[in-house]
C-alpha cells in the first residue's frame, strides 16, 4: 500500500486501486460487460436485418410469367415439323432430315455427316415426340423449344447375337425458324451437335488412350532432354534443339542417341570377343 495514497497500491510503477484481487475482479467484470454489450449489439443488428428483409419481400410485386414465345397457330406448325423429323428418324433417312433444315446453312455438311454416322451405328425403331415446350425467342422469326424425345433403337456396331433394343427418353433443345409462308424449318441445334458422336465406353476409351499417348510423348521429351544435357562432350546445339516439342527430341533420338547406343553395343561386343 502507498502511504501517500491510502487504499491504493503500486505495481510495476502503476497506481492500482485496492489489492490485486480487487483489481482482477474489476477487470473480469469489465470484460464480461463488454462481451454482453457486443452480444446485444449483434442481436439487434440481426433483428433489424430480418425485419428489413421481410419488409422488402412484402413490398416485392409478384413476378408475372413471361408470355409464351409461340402462338397456338405457330405451335401447330412446330409440331408438324417435329412429326416430319420423327418420321425421318424412324425411316433412318438422313436426307429426309436435311430437307427439314433452312436452306443455305454453313453447318449443313457437318450436320449431314453426324446424321449419316448416327444411322450407320443405330437403327431407330421408334422416335416419338412426347412434349414440346417453347423456350425463348432468339430473333423475330427464330425460336428455341425444349422437346422431350422418346425412342427405341438397335445398335448396329454390335454382333447380331448381342444386339439389344435400347429405349430411352430425354429433353433436347432445338432451334426453329419461321418461314414467310408460315411453315417452320430447323436450324443448327445442340441435338444435332451430339447425334452421331461416340458415346459411353467409346468416349472413355478414346480419352484414356489420348491421355496415355500424351503422357508417353511428354516422358519421351523429358528423357531426350535429360540425355542431351548429360551427354559428353557437351553440345549447345542439341541442348537448344531438344527444347523444340517432340520434334527436337525425335531428332536427337535418331541422330545422336541411337548411333551412340549402337556404337557402344558394337564396342562392347568386340571387347567381349577379344
């Protein structure tokens, strides 16, 4: 205790009220009070945020669904178009499908190739149009529609004793265009980008094979680079050329690595024979 200031004590040159125990109690009460105040402030802010969000939601006007992009008369024309497409698929006729497209399309050759590959690999037994839903109006005369297709087919690329009927249904997006006479024609669509492409295990096998080839090529490139840098006597030319992807590595393998390998094998056989 300090004689000059009764009831106070000195600790490290700082004047403290009461004893150390009283100081710790006061400090603890202060901390508890700060925590309590912070908790109350956070709760108040949370309640205010909930109230403002509820008020904004109450004032928000209900969203009015967009008007359909196709009139009933136009939907009749679109339905007739897809009935013709279904008949062409059931007949496995690629040219009949191409006749339903708008004339002068730059992607016509690619779409025709996809359809030809599809009909070479699969024979459609049924091709049904289960539902047509207008999606979006892309231009004044161009619309996108979601079509639910149901089909049954046989895979031609399997042995006859292993051929099974595949039955499935899925939703695809098509793009259609209205002509001046009111009829509708097809335009390039996501469906025609995937039809005729390899699916299932064929895609997986192709991806695995491509990954193996890429890894082997990178490994060969690194191997030839290592051989070029550890070769003696040093050659700056080959150390630079080997950085050319694959071509430099192949050139070093043919003109340097293989001759040195055969030369070493020949000298080794001579020493063994001598």
